[in-house]
């Protein structure tokens, strides 16, 4: 009897016996053979859990979910996953449908053998070199056959019981095991027969009817109406190969739409297209001409595919994936796909006329998008759409648009999608978001905003929402989350899966995502092990589909540009503020308390209260062996300090009105901290009779984590009067639009500038209904200061004060090897210094966290590694470095509770670089006087102000903004220094500092000028009414010229031509005279 599985006998005897049993059943009972092979796969999976000490799924602990969990941990390479699922699904058919197949058994036996070899090399003997698989002999007629089977079953039972009693100790990290698993999988070479078996399964999942062994040309299978067949061994007149037959011919009904050539797993794929597939497509037999759809430069089949069955891997591009060529145009070149095209996708590709659609897109005017009764898009939003369309017409497949938070990205996307679908450039659009709440928000816009003929997008086109997992042929737009597609593509357990052709355009909202290590991870985010894993899966989902990708973000991250390229359009927050589309923030409030200034200190010999967030227990520590100190960055993370929160919130509460129209958003460290903040604020406002509804926690834990309850809380904050104060952790950091937010409070530090800017973006939106002119920032934890030196594009400078966490954060985002090497050297240097002062307790903890390595051994290991391996090792040992940062004194998992009293020290404004308000005003004066003759717009404002143009004023605002001077902060500084609340505009500030003009408010300057004009003339009633309109316009825009009367404010009333007639053709002189009066402010003349 052949014993292919005997090599497992010493290391894994029970697996050896089960494999042997499957072989024994091959000729006598193929149903039992398939069941045994499925059992072998399940036993290997269970053994992996046992050997790596992995906890099984907490709920729904099935074989399929255990495979998913191992894959999620990176322990199962793609090829191994395919084998496991083939064994599992075929076993299910054998058990539940009494399925049997000798042909399937032969292929699956060899696949199970390769799986077992991989398992031996990964978990047993790495150096094991497998023998060639040999098909077992038929021993079913042997006299002792039945007795032998019974003996094997009893042995399997005994060995299984023994194996369950063994306790394994694992010294290998998940990352090390994953690397070993991948190396072992790479050494496995599947035969062409095995490859075809796996390809069958892949084709079946996207809608093709396929069975290599039975649906063959030689067995009489022919195309039929109503069936989507992949017919094996389709004959042609080709002489390239010995057979002259294509491995598969694809038919939609009776139409020949494609040919597939399958090769062994080690074969390079692109050349197969050129040498075999092309020949098959040209050499269609004459009797099969009736199936042809056309002739394209000699090719009688439009679509050519070649594969070796391996899933696409960028690093092994030519040896993986499905290579595809559209043979209809000679300029097309083969490209790698990550999956198969579905039958519907094939027909959509055939029907698509890209050249014609491009022409339609170029000729379609933008008037509909500007319509005030429709989308009413602004100039920059149209420019963003134009930039995206130009990139599409230029043939770009990845496009990045950068638009500041609050500038109407969703409406811009809506207009863009409408144009691209209307012109037929794209058939089906996937609108991809990373949170359910963002998807709900987008769906609301799609269903509410009128576009054409008073109809919304969902009325014009078939739209599928977040709850729809599948799409229909008629679907044009589908809104989905990244997480839902991770489950459907990467962790797919269904009989069907998405095809790469399901969408031909993907629009990605909030494409900057990738800072999850700075956030609490929960719910669907637990699909990812770490930031690198998140970006990897995020990228896999986006790149899976054969589609153009358009990404939209306010804050491009490094990985965003790596995926989508540099932005083709950029509209910044500062520019939006200058142009009046967003509000600016005032100088941030810096609140300093005694504890935040001096830290929380415990002396040697003191005891502290310790809270365990896992068990909820509070215990007292033993006497401290060393001093213990926490600075403000660790408040509410490593030490719970209610007095600090109480002191800060009492100060901030003085300046909030919880019963007003304005809303406040407070960022907490975690869910427990959010509860504490809510408790304190409710106690502060309770004596004043403020409703309990005014303050609310809105985090992912609302309603026990129920998504509907969470969305209800968000909607309540967005649409109802109460709550006016919301406390969140990460749920409201991105993409949630609540224009009434006028105050942000940072009770936590964040290390990611991307996340911080997204947080600021929650308050930037205009809200004229409540008279919102700016927003306030309260910063009691020094987040501004902590982010001053953050630059993700450069290595971190190893100052003595730089922590291990800072160095690791820097290492994580570096891509160039020389930068990474420099960063690793700095970490080693810091570790060398640290080891000299480590206590015995610290060294003991070090040994525990490093897997038994002393500091010296750990350093030696890092130095001996390649840069990439050293980087992975260091980043996988963050807990170790966190211990070193704390000197080893931080209790594991626990948080210290401090009741040390606190008090206010100062409440000031931060004008940058620690400037006081008077210093800020002095710096502004110095800048103006030093540059009055070098910056043209400054000179014009002071000498010829009525010649000032919109363009030059905008340019000047940009220059001043870059220097740190904004209109709002100048007014606030003036109010603090002079105790005068004037609300002057930037022109008044410049003229005051340059030529000594009195500082008056923008409104007063306009009112005075109009009053002087009225005194000099005798105007008719109609002229006076128009002067009132001109005055109202000037209150919003300081420039008055001929162009003003052709703007939106006057255009609908006939513009300059009609208004000039009302003023008896004297409008030009009226404009000139009014400009003179506006700047007749008594300032001295300057050259």
C-alpha cells in the first residue's frame, strides 16, 4: 500500500493515519475518502490553534471561521487557504449530499499531501524535503482490507485522545510563524491538474458553470442558450501546443467570449498570453465559427486569460494572478487581474464604448452642476471634477483629489458620479467608505439633493445601499464599507464572491485612513492586526476590482499617495477660509493646571490605588520602590485623575452655553474617560437647571455597541437641539457633518497629524443660521505643542527626550532603507543607554516580553538582521519598549487612580511659539512695515486702496496666513491687549500699522462710506434701494468694482448693464467715489 503521508508519523501520527485512511478508501469508497480528506484539513487547522496557543473564535466556532481567524493572523498563505477550502467544501458535499467522485479524490489527495508537507515544514521539521506524490495502488481486494481499516480507525481515535492531552509551549511570535508559513508555501509546486481544480472553484464563485473533469468538449459538452459555460479542452487549429486545445473556452449562451490557458503554479504567466492564448484566438475551427462574435485583426475571440491558479501577489506579479488581454484593440497590453471576470462582466466589457463615452464626457456642459435649484456646486468643486475627468481622459487608473474637510466633498462626488454614469463612461460605481455612519451620510445626500429635472441620484439610477451585499445587473451605484468588502473578498466563505468586473469605477471617501494605531480599535477594525495590516487589506480591497479608482481626502497620508499617486487637484483648508467657504479657528485656549504643569508625582514608599480595566477591580499597591511620575500626556491613559478633569472642565464650562444653538465636541481618551467627562459636566450644569439631555457620550459602545443605536445618537447630535455637548473618542473624528459645532475640546493627546486635522475639520463648516464666524479650540493637554515637531516624511531626531514610542512611530512610516537603518541605529543607541540603568525587576520584565532574550542578546539579534527584518522585529515589540519608557514600573494592564488635588494656573491664548498677544501684534506690525515696498498688495492697500483686486487681496491673505497672521487671531489679540472688541478686517489692520489709520470695524467702514455718498448726492428711491444692496454686498466682500455687479448677487437682476441704467449711466463714478470714501480714514500717506 502506498504511504504518501507516512512522513508525518513521528511528528504528527494522527495526521499520518488519517491521510493513510483517505488513501485506503480511494478505490473502495470515494465518499469516505472525501470525508477523511476534509477531516485531515480540519485536524491541521485545529493543530495550528493548539501549537500556536491561539484562542478559537469566541462565537460560531466552525471550521470555516477557524480558517478565517488563522488567515486574519497571517498564518495561512493564499495557496494553503485555497486547498483548505477545497477540502472543506467537498467534504461538506460528501457528508450532506452523499457526493462521491473518483476524479475529485485523486486531485484532492494530492492537494492534501501538499498541505501536509507545508504543515510539516511550518510546524514540524523545517528541513523536511518531500518525496514525489504517488497515486496509491488499489488494495481494496486485499484479504485483510476491512480489518486494516477498522484497526486504523481505532488507532486514529487513540492518537487523537492522546494529542488532546498534550500541552504545547510556543516560543515563536505570530510574525515569525507567518514568515515561516509563507516560505513553506512558496516551495510547494502544484501540478497542472491541481491548478485546474482550484481554478474551477474560482470560476464557479463568480458565476461560471465549470467542471474540468466532466464539462469537457470530449464528453460532448457544447454551448447552450441560457448557460454560462467554461468548457474544458476546447479544440482549435493551433499547433503551438501538442494538444492544440484551450484549457477552457468561455461561453455566454452560444457566444464564444474568451479562452483560458492554465499552467502549473511555478510558470510565468504573461508569455502564455503571447504564445498560446493568442494562437488559440486566431485558430478557431471552422465548425465553431457560428459561436464567434466578430473578428478583431485576426482574433476571433475577444478576451484572453492565462493563470497558474495562484492568487495575485504584487511582489510575484508575473508568477501570480490572472493575466488578461482584450484582443479587440492592437494597442492593448496584457495586465494582471486579482480575480475572474463574471459572465455579466464579460458582456458589459463587450458593450462598453470608451472612445464614444470619452467624447460625450468632454462635450457635456457643467451648467447642470451649477444650477441653484440642483447641486449648486462652487467653482472649486467644478474644478475638482474637471481635474478628475482630465485624468480619466488621459488614461490614469488611480486619481487622488485633496479637498479640505467641510468643502463639500460628498456633493462634489455626487456631481462627478452623475456625469461619469450619464455619459456611459462607467457602468457601475462603488462608493467606498470606512464607516457605516459615513455611508449613511452619503446615502442621505444621494437621496435628497436634486440633480436633473428635480430628481435625485437614486431616482435617476438604481442605487444599492449599505445593507445590500449583492448587486444586480441594473445597479449603477453601490455604497459599501471597506470592512464589508474585506469580509466578502478576503474572508469569503460563500459559494459566490464578487467578480473583479462588478464595478468599473471605485470612488473612495476619506482615503487618508491608516492611522488606526492612534485610536481605539473595536468592532470591524479588529479585522486588522495593526496599521500595516489595515493598509494591506485596504489596498487589497481597492485593487481587487478591475476599475478606475478616484480617491477623495482632506489629509493625504504617505500610504494614500503610494496607492493613488499625488493629488491631481488640491483645495486646502487655508484657501477655503480665505475664500470664505470655511470658518477659521481663533487662537487656541491653553489651559494649565497645577497637575498638568508639574505632573502627578508619587514618592518612594507611597501606595497608590490601581484600577484593572479588564476585571473592573480597584486594589491598593504595595509601597512603591521608586518615585513615580506622570506628565499630562499620560493623564486619563495611565493614570485616572478626576481632579484634573474637574478643574479643566469647570474652567471651560464657564464659556459654554449648553442651552444655546452652538454645539461642542469633546475628544476623550477612551470610553471610560468619556463617561467621566459626561459625569463631571452634568454635575457642573445641574445646579443651573440645565437639561440632562444637553450632554451625551457618543462612542461605539452606545447601546451596547448596537450600530443602529450608535447611528441614532449621531443623528440626534446632528439634527436635534440636544445634545449640545457631545463627548466622543474616535467615532466623530472623521466625515461627520454638524455645522453647529463651534467649540472643540481636546482632553486627549493624539500623535497623528492626520487624525488631528480630521478632528479640527469637525468644526470648520459654515453655519450662518447661528451666526458662526469662527470656532474655538480648548487645549488643556498640549496637543498643539506635542504635534509641533511631527513630520511623517522625515526620520525622527534622536534627542535625549525622544521616547522609544516616538522613534518607533518614525520607523513605522519610513519607506527608504537608508532612513530605516538610521532610525534603527538610534533605537539601538537609546537601548544601549537604557540597559545600563535597568534594575533587576526591569531585566526580568525584559526577558518576559522579549521571549527570553537579555537586552544584550536582543541588540545583537537586531544588529545581525537585514533592515526589513529588524524593522519588523522592533515594531512587533512595542510592549517591550513601552515598559522601557516607564522604567518597568507600570503595572501590567492596569491604571493608577489619582485623587491628588488640582487647581487652575493659567488660561491663555496660544499665538504660536509661545507668543503673548502684544508680541503677536508687534510681529504683525514689523512684517507689514518691512514688506510694504516688496509685497505689491500691501503697497496698494496703503497708497491706492481702490485699485485693490480680489486676486491680489486673496494672494496677500495667503502670504499672511503662511506667516501665521489671520484676521480672527489679530482681532482676538487686539481685544486682549486693548479691551476693545472691534471686528476689523485685514485691510484695516494693515492700514493702521502702516499709515496710522484708526482701527475701525469692517462694518463701520462700509456704513461710513455709504453715508458720505448719500450726503453728497440726491438719490431717487430706486437708487437708494440699490445702494442698500451694494452696502449689504460690501459687508461680505471688501472689494467693489465693475465685476461685482456681474456676480451671483446682482447677475439675476440684470448685472452691471441694467444697474448702470438705474444710476443714469453713472455707476462707474459711483463705484470710484464710494471706494474713495471707504479709505478716507485719516491715515498718513506712505510711499
